C-alpha cells in the first residue's frame, strides 16, 4: 500500500470513517484535506513517522531552494517561489489569532501550506503554546516553533492586522510590529537567514504597496545593527514587481 493510502486510512480510522474511493491523482489532496481539518489531538508515533517519509518524498519532488545561495544586495534578497521549499533558518507564517493553522481543506493561503507540509506536529505544538498562553494571539507579536518536515529549521508565526476598510496608522503600526517582532525573535535565537511572506496582504486585506514599503523599511533599519540575511518571498507577479521596484529605489 502506498504511503498516502496508509496515511489516509489512519486519518479516516481516527475519524471513525472508511476512506472514500478517490482517483489516484486526487489522493494527495484527499490526505491534505484530512490533515487540514484535523484538530491538534495526540496521534500515534507510527503516523508521524509515515507522514515524515511521505513529506520527505514530496519535498524531493518539489525541490529544495537553499537560502544561502540566493542573490543578496545588502543582506536582502527577493525570491519568488513556494516558501515551503526554502531551506532557511527561519520562515515566517502569516497566522491567524488561533495560531493553529488554516482548517479550510486545501485552501490556498500560506498558513495552510506551511501547516500541511510541516505535518500535523506543527499544529500540536502551536496548540501547546496557545494552551500555555491562555488567550488568542494578538496582532504584531511573534511565536517560534520547529519547522518539523519543512526544509527550514524554524517557523515564526505572526498575526498581521486585518484591513476591512480604510487603511489607518494603527494598521501600519501593527504590521511594522509583525516584522520587528519576527526579526528580534530571529536575532535572539541566533538565526542567520529569515524569509518573510507578504504578511496581511492576502485574506487580511492590507494593500500591497504600503505593506511592501513597511516590510522593506523595517528590514533596512534592522540590518543597520544586526547581521542577518532577510529574504522577501513573494508568490505573485504583482508582489514581485512591487518589491523589485521598492528595493531598487535605494539599491
């Protein structure tokens, strides 16, 4: 039995269900959906071991990108790609206030991707942090966890501001705090490479241009006193063009 079939069977058994018949090409999505909706409950060690093998194989297929080999200008690099492929000391996750990842099956957000390819242990660790904290995570802070099955060493989780109307100074202050909190935490832990996604610009509605300007200004200010490599990881063409233009202004 293929690894993905074994994982699906174990997750369905846990739910008291029988696996549904699924075309071969959709089994990865079936497994992902089951993982996405699974609460952070204890799981057998056998599942974690099998999932680790499965995710290692998927990562080999997708390919690892070494953060140290990117092109830097003043310790800042711009890279367009899947952050779950990036071998860096730390990658930043745009989290929600529950800090448990995205529960929407196969959703396209970065929170979903990071939790999926890190494996179910990441949600368990985030749940432990939240139990100890005793309340939801506010915007502007940062938490750090192991990256488990990702090529990165750590994931830094930050909750950005939600912009549902006019952009305000408070929105900007909170977004700035996200970047500063992550960089300070990375420096405290001795991380040498840190990759940022575009915090708050997706589901949270922060306009892309001012968000990129805040991100770059925070990084440049931080790098005046710290020796760390900052990667801005973008996924879409619009974000890539915005960051390219802004980084060239003082290039």
